[in-house]
C-alpha cells in the first residue's frame, strides 16, 4: 500500500501491549510516523514470566497501565486495566496482545463490537511454545475462535500467517504480515562505521585479542536458551587448542545460575568468558561487530536479525521453542542449525572456527538477506495494509 493512501484519512489507532522491550520501541515510533496515523500506545507495567521486561520508555508517548498476573498450574492469567482508559468509539482500530488467558481483551472486544470498532491482534501466528496436550489443544481451539471474532490478525512472519489461514480458513484475506524486525539498514551502517582500531579497543577491554574467535550470546539469559552450552563450547574448544572466547550480553532469571556454573570452571575458562549484563540495542551493534560468531543454543528470536544486520553468522540448535524469526536462518547458508544437543552445538561452532572463509561467507549472506528482506519498511508496509483493510471495510475510518 502506498503511504499516500493513508493521508486521506485520520486513522485513530489504539495499540495495547503487555510490555515494551527495547527492540519494539522503534516499531512504535515508525507507526506513529506513518501519515495520518494517530496512535495511542498502552503498555503494561509488569511482564508475565517468559516475556521480556520493559525497556527504556522515556520519550516514547505512551500510557503505562496496570497488569494483574496470576499463575495457576503453569498457566498465566492476565488482566490489564485497559478498559477504563479506552473508549472504543474514539478509535478506528484497537490492536490487542494475543493470549487466550488475557481476560481483559474479551471485555474490550465486546465493547468494541457494540461501538462498531475494529479489533485486531498482533501475533506470532504459529504458537511455537504450545504444548501437545489436551489443554494445549483446547487453548488453540479457543484461539482460533477469538481470531474469527476479530477484524484482522497481524503476524510476525509469513509462516505464521500461512498457519493461521491453513488452520482457520475463515481468516483468509484478514491476515497481514508485519515482520518482527529491527532497523537493519541503520544497524548495517553503524557496523560499517566501526573501525578495526575500535574493535581492538573493545576486545582489549574484555581481555581478548584480535586473534581470538569470539562467540556472542545476545538475549535474556534463561534456561530454555541453554547458556551453559556456551561455557561447554569454550571449555572443549580451548582444550582442543582453539583460541575461543565468549561474551554474554543480557540478563535474566538464569544469570545467577550461569555465574555459579562459571565459578566451577578452570581459571582459563573463567578468564575467557565475560558477562556484560544488559545493554541497550544500540550498544549491541558494536559488540556483535567485535565478535566472530553469534550463538544461541536454545530459543531464538530477534538476535538473528541483529546478527545478520551486522554481518555475523548465527549458530543455534533445533528447538520447538524458537520464535518466528528462526525462518530467516537458512542452515549452512547464513548460519547453522545443529541437532538439539550440547555436542552438536559445539561441532557447529568448530566448523566455523576451522573455516574462517566459510564464516565470512555466511556472515555476508546473512547481511544480504537482512538488507533485502528484513528492513523496517517491510514491517511498516504490513501495518499499512492492515490499516487500509480497516478503512476499506468501512468499519471505522473518518475522512480527514
């Protein structure tokens, strides 16, 4: 859709999120910059387990709302205090966070129905983490019913969109793809501007040299990401004579456990691994540029996009927990997906250490893929198409 088509309307958008981690900030800023789109952003004050915490929200126009979270038998029930803040009649489209157990959504959907206001969801599309159990299947049935009651669904990936339409044919024509991505062009330009001398300074500050092969683990440190695999890789590969070191960029519920695990290693391994803690998205770019291989031995997400934008190959494992971004990784082309075992993960890293030309080739391939397919303009075009659908359905849009 051409942006100019939106200029004919004053499009009133309410966007509700459980939280806003740092990587989503840019998305909301770009939506707000679309012509004639007036967005009100509602962000939850606390996150359920398994969700990234809020990043820096200063300067981002939003309203912080209360999230009430109750966990029973492994299920998380969420009530957001959005209904007292949103009058559906004041909006053309309300986008809600998808979750069968997010009960505040149902009340707002009912109010929006009587107001004649469109409601949509911004969704993974395919629930990679769903459990193959009777309860899990029941939740999926409810999810499909909720989708059918919505005006539209916007998914993170084409795979997610295809899954929704395949499992719920009534949604055909009402599913749009707004890639979950980063501003890869900006990241790419920043990475190009980082000099070899700057890389040397960073590595020296970590106690590393230019001759070391540096592994970078970027993301929340949690058990489903198997961070201890990286420690095992450093231990085994250094024992084999490879000058391998590693960085952990992020924090999370398993950080203390990782520290304890590291204390049990030899002095050589301990000095070869640095825990940098949580840093901003902009700080991740130079760290990745100063690294050789981006690694994630567990659930994978936007770290793939960031790594590709910098030009660093990505190594991960087969896992049912991966987020939709895993579809960007083509194994043995722009990275490696190994079998789900510690040893297979180490073998994949060893392959790239022993073949620096292959490492460079894969990094370049990932970079080209990101620039061609994962730009922020692709994400925005998906949102624009969804907004155009609402306008053309004559559900709500008001002429400017």
